């Protein structure tokens, strides 16, 4: 079998012997065991280990709030059917702390004796059991099993249970309950192999201490061995003390292995906690002393810095003053130069503005003529040879075509031809059509138009076009387009040439004036640039001086700030030293005391852990007697410890203890030690309180935390307990007797 729950065990010889005994019992058919020993002696742990070593299935009941006879019977059915009809052998581990009802023990007595509990299974369940067990019967008896009756099969089931179910009982011999149960139910003895768990031997105690204290940081292996030996000695001493206590006062106190484990765990946890606490406090004082020492050293350093800074500051101030004088001398020269260059720049700017205005005017005029001319050139590109041939082929050209061709002839300087007058042949007239046809026939005609010298047109030609042709109604692009595409292109060209000529005559003088003004402006700007260069040199020199002055001023200001800061630091450090000078000695003493306390912590916490784990039930006299004995033993074994060890001095917190006293805890040392045990022990505190002092203290202290007060006689005390555990609220259980309800376990 396998278990997911880890078991932290130390396998010393004593434990191995018990595991061996229980293993032999489990290997016997129907082997049952009665493990007798005080709580915490390891009965259940070794039983569980032996079960898993044997490969058996383990079963334990879980006691809950409403666990009663019915739930117990259902669990027994599971155990019986599991052993009788299952393939694995079963171990039923049962402890006396789980006995809520004496009927539980009676049922176990019956199983030990006869293998069953009378009438536990109703008939329908019996039928299911007999059918479930039939395959096992077939394996054992062969074909006969098929003819076996229900009674025979049930008897076979009981025999399987007796062989395959192993009951392990873990009972404590303390009190009269064990004697009474043995007397009432003899099968507990007759049918079980009894295994007594006697007190752990000394080697077992040493092995456990070595195992659990292995990860505790200690100075030397010798010290570790001494502490392990002391733990063992504590256990033995308290046993002897318990005997004396019972002999003298009649009070019985049990010393169990659980107490020993609590001693070791309390030692580990308390030692780690106190080490951190004391080291933190010690470092706090040491840090304070370091700061004081640093302040003292800083005072001398700052005094030297102040003395060294004074001449540097004076020199910086002198340099700054000298630079200021030079700047004051240079400033008038720079200002004068700025004035001269500024005036020249204003004049040059005026001229530049004038030239730019003229340039803009020329560009505006040209903007009118250039697009028209470009449009005319584009129009010429649209004239195709076919269009020219069409015009050229007219015998009697339309009047508009003839008029436009005549205008082109005039522009190109073509002379009219003398031809007979169509109306009167006896007369001759000047006609431009024959030259027009000749002109149109020229392959270079379009090229002549494009390359026309537009800038040198004769005034006479321009006047003729304007007066004779442009005044006529049909001499326009629209009329020409109606007559011929070629005529329209030529008309555009003529009009564009005339427009350009008009604009050119206006623009030419402006261009000339613009050229003269531009030359003059260039000269002025060159002179201005030269003066600006001179000004830049002067300004650069002045700016360099200004930068030097600013740097020197900043340096002087920084030095003043450094001197001021140094003086302030000096004042603060002096105040700190004066104010805490008296504390220095006290802090040094405290740090040394804490260092010594840290060194003695191992023995002090060891004894305190022993008090928490073992000495709670003892009165003040016995408790102090045992503490003195342990302190002496620590000193003999050279374990560092104080001369007088007290729980209050080692684990107590003065502020917390004072609050406890306010809440009602008596101020005597014994009561304070009890309060420390209550708050530092891992186990639930059981307070023997005949005078009601602890009751009053707990009620007052936990009132603000909504303390729940319950009694075992309350009907709903378990519900109150569950809710308090769930929400983290304190609970006080009053009037506890010698026996606790098993559900509290």
C-alpha cells in the first residue's frame, strides 16, 4: 500500500523492535494486536508503518460532531465487507480516544471473538455479500462452490474476515477505564497479541533529539551533543520529579514522548525567534552608534572643508569682479557698432524693398504676355499640313481667311502682288492672296512663325496690324475658327505677338531700371555683410566674456551654497552629538549586553523550552528546584547560559506582561510564567484553576476578540467551536473533567 501523508519518523532500535512485533502479528492469519502505552509513545505510527510494509489496506474511523452508533456500524460494515469480499487484507486501527460509546468496544470484542457483529447486516446486504464471496469460494473449493447455500457462503465470508481482518487497538493504561474494559470484554486480551510500549530508552531520546535538532545552527559539534544530552536528561529528570511530586503531594503527572517532542520543537522555534529578536535589537543600537561615530568624524571633516573653501570662494569672487570690469569696458564699443550696422542695414533694406517692388511689377507685366504667347505657340502646334493645304487650295478664299492671311503676311514682311481687279480687269490692284499662297506653301512656314523675333518688331508693322486689321470685326479667334482651324491658329499668333510687343515696350524700361537697382543693391549688401561680419566678431568676443562671467558667477554661487550647506551640516551634527552624547555610553552598554545575551541564548532557551514542555503541572517550589538543577547541569556541560534563568527573563515581553496584569493576571512570577507558557506552547493550554484567576484573566483579555465560552454539557458546543476555528476567534472550554469528548481529538 501507499500513503500520500508523510510520516516524520526517527527509526531507533526501540521503534524498530515494535514495528517487527506488529509486522509478525499482521503476517499471522487473523492476527490482532493490543498496543498498550501512554499517548504519544508512537503506537499508531509504528502500526501504520507496519501496515504499509505488509502491503495491507489501512482503515481508521474519523470522529465528527454527530458521529454515533449508526455511523460506527456503517464503518464496521465497510471494514467487514472489505476484508471478507475484497482482494486485499485489511488493518483496522482503533484508539481509545475514539471511544464515544462503550458499545464500540463491545462490537470490537465480538469481531475479535467470532469475526462478526451479530445482526449487523440485513438480509438484502447478506445476499449481496454471499454473491460477492462466491468467486473466492470457487477458487478455494472448486465446483462445489456452485452448490453452496447462502448460509454456507456467509459462514465462508465470516471465515475470510477472521483470517484477513487485523484489528490493532491502541489503548492507554492510565486510569480505571482500561481495567474496566479488559474485565468487561475479555477478547481484548484473549484474541490479541499484547505489545507494551514502555518509556523510551535513553538511546531513543538521543536519536530523536539528534534528528530534529540537526538543522539548528550551533557553534560546535560538542555543543550540539551537549544539548541533545540535556534534552534526554530533561525527560529523565522530570520523570523522577513526577514521582517525587506524586509521593509528596499526591498529584499524578504523566511524562510522555509527546512532551519530549514538544521540548525539541519549542527549543527550535523559541531559539530562532529570540535570536532574530535580540540580533535585530543589537543591530539597532550598533547602527545608532555607527551614526554617532560618523557624525563625530563628519564634524572634523566639515570644519576642514569650511577652512579650505574660504580662500577658494574669495578667489572666485575676485575673478568675477575682474570679468565684470572688462565687460563694462567692452559694452559701449559693441553698442556703437550695433547702431552703425543697424542704420546701414535699414538703408539696405529700403533699397532691397524698392528693387523687389520693381521686380514684382516687371514679372506682373510679363505674366500677362507670356501665357498669351505660349497659347499662340500651342495653337501653331495644332495646325496640321492638311489644314494648310486646305487654305492654300482656296481659289476664292473666305473673307475671314483672306484677312488673317493678309495680317500674317504683314507681320512676316511679305509684299502684296499686283493682280487684275476682278470687278474691272482693265485695272490692277495690290492683293495679298498670291503671296499668302506662296507663304503657306513654304515647308518652314510654321517654324518661321515659332522663331519670329518678337523682341524687335518694327513699329510700322505693329501700327498697321493694330489700325488696319485688329479694328475689323472678323479679325478674331471665334470668327477664324468658323472659317478654318489653320486660320484660327494664325489669328491667335498675330494677336499674341501684338500683345507681347505692347507689354515689352512697357517692361523694357523697367527691366533696365531693375538691372541698375539690382547692381546698386548688390554693392550695398556686400558693404552691409562686411559690417555685419565686423559686428559678429565684436559680439562673439563680448558673448565669450559674458559666458565666462556667468560661469564664474555660478561657481561663486555654488561655493557660497556649499559653504552654507557645510555650516548647516556642522550645526546639525554638533546638535546630534550634544543631544545624544549621553546616550552613546548607554547604547554601548546595551549593545554589549545584548551581544552577551545572544551568546547565552542557547542555554536560556533550552531551559525555558523544558519549562514549557514539562513543568506546567508542577507548583512553584518544584518548578524552581528543577530549573536550578538544569542551570547547574548546563554550566557543567559548558552550554552558554545565564546564572539565573527565568521564563519571564528569557521569553517574556514586559509590555505584554504589563497588559496581562491589567487584564487580571496575578503579578507573581509563577502566574506570569504560566501566562508565557499559555502563549508560547504549541499545544492547547489546560489550566488547573481552583480560584478562577485564569478564567477571569482570559475573559478580560479576549473580550475584545469575541471570546466564545463553552462547556461540555452544552448541546451545541461543537458547532460553536467549529465556527470559532473557521473565523479565528478565541474559545474557552470550562469545567473540564478527567475525560475529554473524543470528537475534540
